């Protein structure tokens, strides 16, 4: 990738000039944290630098952008020297409660607590398993017993290494253990083990650059702070989204010699900056606004689908539905690689449900003898991923294996070659896209009663962060989702945002007079009282758009596309029910969309009303 022309602004110049041994750069989205670290590396080309970031996609992106003197890694990549030892014996992978239940013949509920205890230990900076790692669901009196169990499992996990044997264990015993155990060393397990070797990165690198510091867990934070070489950290407290992995910003500003704040985003124009500020102010009381350096950049609230664009969803299930809807019309790219998305698992869930007798390979799914057992497990554990796989399996039924194959076939390996990039909000961190569609499967932060939720749990705060991260990935065009539109509507009625200020922020239309449109497409009836034309007109007003453009010519087609994307509706009757209008009218529109390449015909194979129309047309064409 070509080097970025980088002219630091005043705040960035302060960070670049800092000679602090430990520097913390706190900055909002798009303010140039990564660009700053790249520039620092460029200016110090004589130094061997280590750049650590969160997630493989970010690391790969960085590898192409940083100069030669920089080694780019994720924390798990650094720990792979240990993780690889488990891989060699085929024993590296996810560790599910079902595996613990099977390995130790213990009830699933206890296996779940045991897994959580181990997880809490692995991500902590502690060197032994303690009662504090046991979840609060287990009473204090029982915690020592739970610790004993976790110690036993941890020692068995260590035996999974190629060369490691348990105390007094013979070669034959070890071989039998490896053959029969369902245990796997999870990613956080080998990271922990690596951290326990006290890695001395300062011997290999002259300085360390750590991006996305807000997603660092205590175990890795301790590794970084132990190094004697200079360290530069950059991040955004509001982009902490990996709390479920135990990564709740483990750094304290007091541990740093200098803290620099950067406030101006270069990624997007003032309208997105205002929306991002609104999210943070309303739900966290944050005082510092997100500012944009791009006063000239007017945001388009409509995506031009003839040009490449990205789709960010909260859940894999909705991304699957989106990909299905695009089959036959677009080249797709799943950011991070399609195999990183649980589509093979979905096929296995389908086989289990349909009882096809297919050999199941997934370590979790294959542990269940029947679909009802899997459903009971999802219920017991409240495992959201399994819940969503189950619901997608039910919705798409026998079509699943074929749809997954078609999605894979429609995928291109390079994002540059794709028409549409699909990714989850979690994977979107650190990335940016000229055009972006946000799916409406994020957590609703406005209640049914129209009031904002109190974000009084870490999990709910992470949901806000996810929305903020997703929103701030857009550069010039974005289609907002229902969740953000609901917040805008609330803020406007509560008088929290100044209509004039927001409208003014987007009024600097670029040369050529680009249209400013709030897409604002709701699910269901566009004119339904639930949303109301008035409310949308206000949203449009807020960002200086022309509300009339919301109701343009191909309104029904847009609504159909959206209902397919968001609700997975694949019959004319289902669509007519959700959108209003007759089945015939909707089937006509769908057939037109198929014929002009906007939708794939395979989606509607089960819908007689649509196929009839298509067949009639094919016959007429042939005649
Ligand atoms: N001083 C600058 N002048 C012009 N463009 C800049 C400047 N600093 C950063 N940029 C550009 O702004 C965009 C955002 O930068 P970058 O990705 O480094 O931000 P970030 O703070 O790491 O974002 P996030 O935390 O949201 O992922 C990039 O396209 C980058 O090239």
C-alpha cells in the first residue's frame, strides 16, 4: 500500500515529539492513532520496533502500512511460540464446557463455571488460580473446591503439549491421554502460559508500540509493563469491545510518564462526528466531543450500491442473511476470511437438526446427540452464538448447506476485488470504509417506552461501544441503522441536540452538490406509526438532509431489499405481510429486481408467486 502523506496536526505533533519512556495516547475514533504510530516508526527507522494490535485483520492491515523496521503482531501471535506446541499435537482450539463435562464426567452447569474460572485466571495477571477467579454464582464455601478442579484442568491442559508429561507419567499413559482427551488448549490458555515465561521482548525490540490499548487484558498488560524498553500506547476508552474475553482496559494512566489527548478525527466529516458525540454524551456523560478536521466533507446518508461498500452487523446471523440476499449479484469478501465466520458450524447445526447422519466435526456441535440437546444447552448456557445459529438453521432449513457453499463461492480473497465487504462490529475495529451500511441488529439502547437505557453493566456499555465503533468506520457515506436513528430521535425530542448545529455541520456540500440523504429505512411498513414520517423528517433535518428524498421512486424495492437483509424474508407473502401491499404487487417487484440483477433468483426458489413470474418471463423471452 502506498505510504500515507502525513502532516501531523498540533495535538499529533505533541505526541510525536514526546520523549516519555512510557507514553499513553488517548484519542477518539479516526483521530490518527495508528497513523501516528506509523509516523513514529517512519521517523525512527534505525530502531527495531514491535507493533502490537488487536485482531488479525488489524495486524495484516498494519503489516502492509508500517515500514520495514517494524514487526507487526497480535498478542496471540507473540504467544504462538507456545501455542504452536499445542497445535503440533492437534490439541489447540476452543475449550467448551461440553468438553470439560465429557472429560471429567461432571454436570454441564458446573463445567460452565469451571470454564469461566479458568478463563478468569488465564486473562488475569495472577500466577495461580485463586478463589477470586471463581464466578460469583458459586458460594464462598464452595470456591476452594472449584479452585481445586480448575487446578486439575489447568495441569491437564499443560499435558497437551508435545513434550510435556504429567508427574510420574509414562510415555504410554501420556499417549493414551492424548488419544482420548477431548480437551484443547484455548487461545487465552497459551497466551497465559507464554506470559508466565516472563518474555523479555526488550531484548528483541528497541521499543514497543501498542495500538487499541483499551482491549488489553491484565495478563498482556503485565507483559508490556514489565519491558524495560520505551513503550507507546494508543487507544480509545470508548472502543473497548472485547470485555467478554476479559479485556477491559487493564492500563491505568498513572502508570505512564506522559498522557497525550487527541481530539480531531480525520476520517469523517462533522455530521458523523456529531452523531458519535451524541452517542457518547448521552450514554456516558462524556464531555469531550468527537471533532472532525474535515469541515469540507459532507456525509452522504445513502450508499451508492454501484460502488464498493461495506456492511457491518452485530451478529453473524444477520451477516449470513445479508450475504444470502446478495448472492448472484455481488462479489463478497468477509473481512478476516470467510472461514473465520461460523458458517461451517451452521451447516453442522443443520445436519444435527435434520438428522442427516452426516459426520459432525465441530468439537462443540458433535458433543450433542440431538438437536433438542443442543437447544437445551443454548438455553442453559445462554450462549448467544449457538442461539443465533439455531434460529438461522430453523429459518433457512434444508437450504443451508447449499447457501453456505454459494456464499463461499461468491467470496473473493482480497477486499480490493470485492463489491461488498461484510464484517461484524467486533472485527471492524481499526478499519475504515468509504461507504458503509449498518445493519439493525445492534442492541437497542432506547427502550420501547422511548427512553435511553441506563448502561449500568459492563456488557451494556460494550454494546454502546460497538455502536460507536461501527458508526465511526465510515468515511463519506453511511446508512444508519435503527438503533442510531432511535437515539437521534430521542435526543432531538429531549432537546439534547441542537437541530441547527447538526444541520449546519453537514451543510457544506461539496463541489457538484452531492445529495445529502438520510436513508433511515425502517423494517416493516415505512409509514407505520411506530416510526412515523415526521420522526424521519426530523432525523433528516438534523443532518441537513432533504426528507423528501426518503420517499424516492424505487421505495418498494428498497424496502424489499431491506426486509430480506434484516428479516430474512424470502417469500412474497412474508414480504407483503411485513411491508403492506398485495402478494402480487410484491412478487412483481421481486421478479423485476431479479431480472435487473438486484436480487438472486435462488433466494426465491421456494416462493411460487415469484418463480411463476420468472418462469413466465423466461418462457416469453424464449418465445
Ligand atoms: N494529520 C492527518 N492528516 C490527514 N489525515 C490523517 C491525519 N492523521 C490521520 N489521518 C487519516 O485519518 C484516518 C484515520 O486515521 P487512523 O486510522 O490512524 O485513526 P485511529 O485513531 O487509529 O482510528 P480508530 O481508533 O477509529 O480505528 C486515516 O485515513 C488516516 O490516514
